[in-house]
């Protein structure tokens, strides 16, 4: 069997969710909300199954969704996309990532990645024959410098994979960092594969800046989005790609043999949802921000050193300051003995590991968060007594 996949561990999200089910733990690991998601969007999907068209939709996505995607990004990001040549619907952002990576990378091409890297990136790059060049970001800022980029970009760089807002760190990069990265892409003639699935889940009045908004990047950016995140419906797996026609043509060829298409009822519902007024997006953000604040206050009150979260469903704590030095051991004990699942951030490093950062998902009801906090307090008291 293929050596890359046979050597891979099962992804940490599945490992932790399985343990959470087995131990009946509170699952603050894998990122999914307790809230069932907007009822109007779900109703339209249900009606479309009963009364709509349920045969293969077109390979690039149904026309009304491609138009809705173009309209949505014109409204929110001021980006002009041609729905016929620059927009494609995929089965989740995960499929979009595979399509973009397989479409863009030739064996031997170098690919710049930032650690912590979302779980799918590195295996897909390796499977495409890419040679990873890794930048290790450090808490609590998780920023990169000109020197960091100069150390990994070269004339062999074909692409950079950039996740903004960044999962698991919860950072929302500002224009200065985005432009710094853009300047390296232009200098080395590299493509930016931009995973922007968290674009709407950002807090404290921030605005998401898409790489597509940077004029020098318009022709060299592959933007990836996910309706799963925009509508808090993570199981739906409806993703999207936006890219200039020359890039899109090739990514579409890759997509045609990954999934080819995506369930039509979900496409109809997402097309409707993307047209929702500003109020939906503001209310969604405010609700997650309130949960973030409640959970972070609870963590801080219990002495956890919280690394601020600017976006995503996640907040991180640095257990090093509690005298604990192994995030994997901590998370294993936490789920097995104390009934809380979390994610050890070292799982997202292939080298130069950061080993004391633990990610929690706060997109939960107050009752779930409060119960989780109580168990965490007990766990840390016990683990500090005995050493993790
Ligand atoms: N990229 C990032 C950064 C994510 O956090 C996720 C899901 N949490 C995905 C991609 C995958 O999205 P989807 O479920 O639409 O495949
Ligand atoms: N992206 C989700 C998270 O960060 C998990 C997605 C998955 O399980 N593949 O928790």
C-alpha cells in the first residue's frame, strides 16, 4: 500500500472524538458547535431533497450557488469573481484542498507551510510529491517575519499554503502579514493556496482580509472556503474554490476525479444562506464571541494561561506555565481520567514542535462549557500533584 498513507497516524480529531465517545467525555476537541445551525438553511435543504432535483448536479456546482458565491464575496470582501470561470463548488474545504494541491504541485516542487499546519495539508503535499518547507510559528503571537519567509522561499517554491484565520491558533492575520507573504509569492512566482474557511468566525470587530483582495495576488491565489463554517453546519461538507481562470481550469480537472460533484440539496440551501443579510453574520459572530469570553474567563479564573483567540471556534492554553510539559500526555489523561477531550497542538507540527499548547473548542452551550471547566480544574489539580 502507499507508504505515505500507511505511515500516517489517524488524525487527532478522530482519535480524540472516538475517545470522547468511548469515555463519555465532554468533547471540547474536534471543532463543531452544539448549536444545530440556522433552521431556515436546514429547512431549504430538507425541502430540496423532497421536492428538488436529486441527480448529478454540474461538475462545477449548480449555477445559483456559483452566482451566490460571487455575490457573497463582492459584498463581504469587495472581490469580483466571474461565477462561470472563477468559482467551483467542492465537497468540503478538504476536497478543495486536495484538488488545489494535486492540481498545482509537480513532484519535486517546494511548498511552504506554516506550523501548526491543519492536519490535511502535509499528507496531501507529500502525496502530490511536494517537498515541504516548514515555518514554525510560536505562541502567543504566532506571527512570521521576513527572515522566516526568506529561510523557506526559493526559486523552487511552487506554492505556499496559508490558513487565515489560523486553526488551531485562533489568529486572524492583518494586512501587513498578508502583504509580506504576498511579496514573497510575487518575488518567487509562487501560488498561494489560501484556506479561509474561518473567514466569518472572527471577533472583536475584526475584518477578514482575503488574499484575493491583494492586487498582486489576484491571479496567483487559490481561495478555499467552507459552508460548514459559515453556517455552523460542519457535517455538510460543502466547500468552494475561487481562483483566476488559468488556475481554476486545472483544479477542476483534479476535482472531477476526487468527488466530481456535491449533493444538490445542500448546494441549494447554501446558495440561499450566502444571501442572508448582514444581521445573520453579526449575530453568529456575537454568539461565538460570547461563548469565547465566558470560557476564557472561566479558564483564567482557574489559573489557566489563556492565549487570546481572535477567531475560529478555538482557544489555546499554555500548560507550560502550570508546570506541565507534554500536551499529548496531558490530553490523554484529560480524556481518559477526567472526562474532557481537547487537542494537543504538537499534533500539528512535523518538526520544531511546540509541546505545551492545548486547544479547546468553545462553540458549546454554557452548560457544556461550565461542566468542562469544572473537570479541567480538578484535572490540573490532580496532574500537578502527581506530575503529568
Ligand atoms: N481547513 C481548516 C483550517 C479547517 O479548520 C477545516 C475544518 N475544521 C477544514 C479545512 C475542512 O473543512 P470542511 O469540513 O469543509 O472539509
Ligand atoms: N477542522 C475541525 C477541527 O479543527 C475538524 C475537522 C475534522 O475532523 N476533519 O476541529
